[in-house]
């Protein structure tokens, strides 16, 4: 069977818009929501926001430990099944988090338990799994579909902050968490409807699945995993450290809470613009090059913030958003340049572990750095951004190994 014939057989109708909307919910509820929630949780437990972020970081480490297993589940059972369960666990975590307002559950132990559920839910429902679904459905057009999926996710931060800050102020922690929980439950149900009606991955059981072990990988594949994992670890550290603390940082800079929320929210729309640019022009350019260009925009944006002026702060957040918007697509697709659909989930699992460790420790370390010095906080983030971009640049020395993307299809 020719490669083009096999590709045609593997292509199925992709529920790309549902997958895209799922990422607004996944990142909005299971990650960005903690920017406003952390203040109310800290007040309820009579502790500092840094302590709450530390507990959240420790809980998200669970996600890092599960990432390879989640990738394996995506390959074995189908990525949509993993997404569905992730949203369900996240909903349970938010039901429990809202219950912190009941005195008999107001404890650090209960908070930790809820955060662990949310961390596991996050592990099973974010871009890595959604991208796996796109590759499983239609590997040939995966870059286009990954772009569309990430386009939706670009507005997650802005929608979350603009809605959750007033919601929690008016209704309190309990009802804000209930709203988030029911949204997560709704998407778990929605994904179930697609699973039965449209999902038709290549039929294979776990015993017959293509093996995926370090010793079986080529030198190029091993180098690609190491570089993507390392670059992603640095990038996700600075992403989580900055994203959950932008409001705090801008409030310290300009002493205006409303302005701080608006400045932090600029990131979201420009993330969408970055993904629109990638969708329009990116498919004509090697994804490694677009990723490098995007990666360089991030340290440039952080350097602009050091000036401490409002106009440059606006420009910086626009560049920060565009950089991450393009980089998310490039990171998602570059993996498929080296690993095909039958092992993509497991490759993502290995690559994703250090990325999730960075995501986990970013809020706590970032919080302590910000408490120590605003200048030191931004300077450390610049160093991590440069390191990530340099690592990503080294991918140019490794030729793609997936025949689907290096052999002309007719």
C-alpha cells in the first residue's frame, strides 16, 4: 500500500472546532482561573497567595508524573476518551474547591486533594491531548488542524479573567467554582457525543501497537525528544510563572488593579492574532523556523517591560501573546515531523514531562521571585526565554524523520 493511500485511509473528519473550544475550557478553568481564585482561597485559609501557589505547584507535579501515561492512553484508547475523563476529574476538583467555604472542609488537606484532581484533569485535557486527537483523525492535515485548535485556546486567558474576576467578587468562591465545574461537565458530555458518532482511529489493540522505547529510537529521534523536552520545560516555566502573576506584577508597577487586569488580558487577543498569522502564512514555512521566530519575540517582550512605561507595557504584552500564539502551534506540529500518528501520543508524553514540571513549579518560584524583586522576576524570565529559543533553534540541525511530512503526496 502506498503512503498516499495509507494517508487517505487514516484521514477522518476532525471535530476540530469542538477540540478548539475544549481548550478554552481546559486552560481557562484548570489553569488561568487560579489567577483570580488564589486571592480568595488564601483569604479563606488565612494564608498568603504564595503558599496557595506552592500547593498548586506541588499538585500539578502529579500531572508531570502522569504525562507519559496519558500519552500512552491517547495512543491506546483514543485521545477523545482521555479528554472526556480529564474534564470529568477537573469538574470533581472544582466541586470540592467550592466546598472550601464550608468550615469543616476549610483545610490545607482538602485544598491539596482538590488541586490534585484538577492537576490530573489538566494533564488529560490540554493541548497535548487535543493535538493527539487531531493527528489521529487526519495526520496529513495535522498542522492546519492544530493551528485551528490553538486559535480557539488563544482567548482562554482573556475570557477567563474578564469573567471570573467580577463573578467571584459578586458571587464568592463557592458559586464561581460551581460555574466552572458545570462547564467542565458539559464539555465532558459533548466529547462523549463525538466519540460515538465520528471517532474512528486506526484499529489496533495495545499488544499489537507499535513499540515505543528509547532503545528503538534513532539518534535523530532521541535528539528531537531531548531538545523539545528541554526547550518546552524552560518555556512552560516562564509561561506559568508570568501568566498567573501578570495582574500582580502590573499592579505593583502602576498601582491600579483595574489597569492591571486589562494589561494582563492583552495577552489573550494577541495570542489569537499570532495563531491567525500562523494559519495564514505558517504552513508555507518550516515549523522549526516559525517556532524560532516566535520564541525570540518572548524575550524581546520581557525586555520591553523593563522600561516600566505604560505604552511599552502594552506593546510588550502584544508581543508576548503573539509569540506564544505561534509557538504553541509550532511546538504541537514539530513533534509530528519526527513521530507519526501511531506513536505521537507517547512521544508527546515523554516530551511533555519536563514541560509540565516547568508548568508546576513556575507559579511558586515566580511568586517568591516577584515578592523578592520585580526586576529580578523579569530578568530570570528573560534568561529562561532565551535558553528556550536557543534550544529550539538547534532543531534546525535535525532532519525530520516522519515520512508523511518529508515525502511528496500525490
